[in-house]
């Protein structure tokens, strides 16, 4: 293909960010092509399995009526695991069982992304699958196309949107970022296990058709490493997995599969998985380098969206799908505006960065910018502290024949004696701010919350 024969937009990657950008561009009449290395969109896309969907609902109202979503998440649970004990906190809401279902669904990405791409195809986007893009073609500092592993080789466009996923090979080749280090990534292992719908609803205390997500922390989840485990309920399967800091995996010389098997064997987990049949195994990386290490997201003729840009919130929220769809939407809208102006320069595409800064994407990521560093520096929050809380709970609920006041004092004393009170209080306040995003002054001065 010659430089005279070109598309308006080339998008690299058919994940949530890339498909969203394609849908927006195609609906506006832009000639849009999407390169995807998988056999079909979604074939190689992996996530824990929860879709946060306000942007998709905005683009395709009531999409859940036709999309292959699994279950709306009506119950959330957080469970701390020691080696053989657990302490859990739960929240459930009947409101989340009503449209729009809190914009939170369990999904299997191979199914959902394929359906989502079909909506973009119907709008006019063209998907080229089983194709790897090796590089972005630059001409005088401007992106003008891509080099793809196809007979045509080079393909050209006014704008290139890079949404290739967490590995972000193209930005590295463009000289935009340094190679990632062990503390910049989380490695994940996930299994999909089949189980009858009735068994899922019985074991997880769910109404028919409703779902739950359970996040696990502590020694029993990731063998004392920085990370978490999870179980998400699908229609007739369970998504079960772990995510652990690459630096910890390397230090302990373990594999994600080993950690996953250990997590599944915990007494509080294995009962939920009893008789479930393995259907699928997958592994992937999640960017964790965060706000402080972000690299440029736009330039002459190019923009970067989704995981490729590092848009993942590694706090307790564990969000990424909503940041992917929002950044894809904003990149698509910026490309449409640039087409109308006939100008795809960096000056024009800077509107993408401005829109990101004004959106929940960058506001959230800025608020939680210290999470990864804080948790690396304070592993006790996923190790010692949960262990001591579980010990305190065990002591309090142990029946001894003693007065309850004495039992409670003994339990609290045991907790305080093993954790320096002042240091624990100070780091707990810091944890509230950095990991939970809660500023203590909101409790002290409730009338002075940020606008």
C-alpha cells in the first residue's frame, strides 16, 4: 500500500481501549482499521473478569441486553487469609441488581470483546486479525503508519492510536519509555472453572442471575508476597486467579501457577471450587508503575490509550476496564476533531491529553499515584497486619469460659503487643490516604470535603 492510499486512523490492539476508539471513529465516518494479533478480537485478551461499564453504556445504551455479559456484581467481599484462617468483610445491594447494575459485570473477555468489536464493525471499522504490528512508521517526527507482518507490509494513516496492551512494545521502540523493571508490573495467573449456575448461587449466597466478586489478601492468598487473589462468578463458570508483583515472584523464585495452586488449596477457597472443572488457563501482565512514571501519551500523528499508557488503578478498587474505555473514547473523539480540522499535529492531538486530565481517569490515577510504591515499602499491610487481625479475631471468638471483658482485653493486648502502636497508627493513616483514597480530614471536618 502506498502512502497515497491511506486510512484516517490505524488502531493497534483490539482490547477495550482500541475497540472503543474504533467505534467512535467509525461512527463519525472515519476510515478506520484495527490490527489485532489474536485470531479474533478477544482471543488473547485477559482480565480478572470484571467489566466497569459506564462508558460502554454511554456509547451503547443498555448494552447488557444484547452483550454476552455473565452476571451483574451485586455483592463484593474482601477476605484476609492466613495459612488456615480467614476474616472477611462483605457489602451487597439489591440496588446493584437493577439497571444499570452499578455498571459492574463479570465477563469473559473472549466473548465480550468479540461482541464489542462487532459493534464497531457494524459502524464501519475494519479489523485485521492474526497480525502483529512491529513498529510505527515515522516521517519527520510524525507518525504516518505502521509496519505490520502482512503481505502489504506498511500501511498508512493520518493518525495512529496505540492500544496494544500492557507490554507497550511500540512506545519503547518509539523511544517514549525505558524498559519496564520488576517493580513496574504485576504478573497474573487465571483459571476459568465450570460449575452449574445453581451450585454457584448456592455456594456464594446469590439470587438467580446475580453475581459477586471476592478479593483475597494476606499470607494465604499470595504466600506473603505483594499481591492478591480473586474469585468472580460467571453464569456457569468461576474466574479464579492471583496477581503478584513481578519483583516478589523473582525474589522468591516461584511461578504464578505455583502461587495460584497454593491459593486454591486454602480451606476458605477450595470449598468454593469443589467439583469445578478446569476449562481455561491464562496469564498476563498488569502495569503498576503508575502516575509518577507515565510517559508521553500523544505527539504528531499518534496517541496512546488503555493499558499501554499504564491506565490501571492498583488500589483497592482494582479498576482498569473503565479507564481503557474512557481513554479509547477520548482518543477516538480527538481523532474525529482532528479529521474535521484536517490537522493531526501534536498541537491538535494535545486535546486528548487535556480531556484525560479533566476526566476521572487522570483524577483517579493522580489520587492513587503512591499506591504501588507505598505497598512495596509497607508489605505488612498484606502480611503482618491481616495476620494479627485474624489472630485477634480468633482469640475474641474462642470460647474459654472466661468473662468476655477479659477475653476482649486479652485479644486487644495480643494485637497491640506485636505491632508498635504509633508506627501502626501513622502507616494506617498513610494507607487510608494512598491505598483507599480517603483523607482523614474528611472525618474530622465533614463539611470541608474537596469540591
